[in-house]
C-alpha cells in the first residue's frame, strides 16, 4: 500500500495544478456602470392611498438614495441610503438611516446586466442575510422586485416605474 501511495503521490502533485483552472475567463460586470441605469425617480406601481417612491442620484464616486412616502397628500422622508462600490468585494456597500435613527446595512451587486441582488445584513456580515431583494430591470423604465425573508421565503413582489 505504501508503494502505491509513494508512486501516485508525485503523479497527483504534478497533475493537480493542470486540472484546477482559474475562473478568470468569466466576464466581469462593470458594477458602477450598470448601477447608473437606476439613477432617477422610481415610484411603486399600484393604486393605494400611500405612494412610495425613491430617488437615486450620483454623488461623486458614490450614489445616494432617498425614499419617500406620500400618505393622503402628505410626503414623509422614509430612509436615506448611501452606496459605495468596494472593488475588493466587487459589491456595493449600502448604509441607511431612518428618521428614528435606525441603521441599515446592505450588500448589493449585479449578477447580470439587468439583475441586482441586495442583501440586508448586520454590519455587512455576508454569511447571515436578514432580508434579500432580487431586482430585475425589465425595461429601462420598469423594475420588478421580489423580497425574501432570512429563510428564503417570498415576502412580496412589487413593480416600480421610472417617473423621472
């Protein structure tokens, strides 16, 4: 048995480097360029007495998002987000604040040219997402969002229309 191991070991050591190929040939997505598709004002589709909308603007090398709700004609600030692209992670880091002082953190990245995943987590911890949004840009003026809970169960589906 020892002879077989000593005979095969040098062969395996020689062959393994040729079998493992790096994933470097995969196309990389220009995350910042793709994110620019989302700049503008987006409003949730549907007829209710509450209108939800948000505005995304470029802010130097980052982006900012302001979420609003208009309830019975009165507009309220909902959440402020800042987005910063992390080249080391290949993802955006989002940090949000609500008017009551709550803090939210997300990681976001495009998986295709028209699909972005957003994972809410605690302090950018990637192993335990609290909530996930799967956002598909179905046209230049329409987003379809599916929200999932931490167990992966679907919570909601919404459509958003670009109004500016």
